[in-house]
């Protein structure tokens, strides 16, 4: 088993998002997915959003809150996939 396979299994078992999954996210995600990427509970994420302390800019859309994936990547120090126009 490779180190990457081990890391993937550890991530899956712990509920924390691995790099491959993080890089495959769509342009925006819901708060639960963003919380998983950050390694915190959804309740903690909603509390941080309510208190204006969530580390990523959020997009309130009526009763829904979306989190831009590029913001997650930046906070986590992850370089997103290369732009198709680069």
C-alpha cells in the first residue's frame, strides 16, 4: 500500500477531507462540506459564521450559505488546479 493510499484511508476514517477530495470540490460548497475540509464540526462552522469569525468569506443566499472553494484552498494553503487559461 502506498503512502497516498494510507493517507486516503486515514482521511476517510477520521472524516477529515483529503487533498484529492479537496481539489475535486465544485466552485462553492455547503457549510457542512467546508467544515469537513477545515476539520471542524458543522455546528462550530455555523457558530463561527454567525459570529463573523469563519476563516473564509461566505455567500449568504437566502436561507442557504455557500462557501467558495477557492477561499477554502487559500486558508488551507492548498494550490488549486492550474487554470485552463494559464
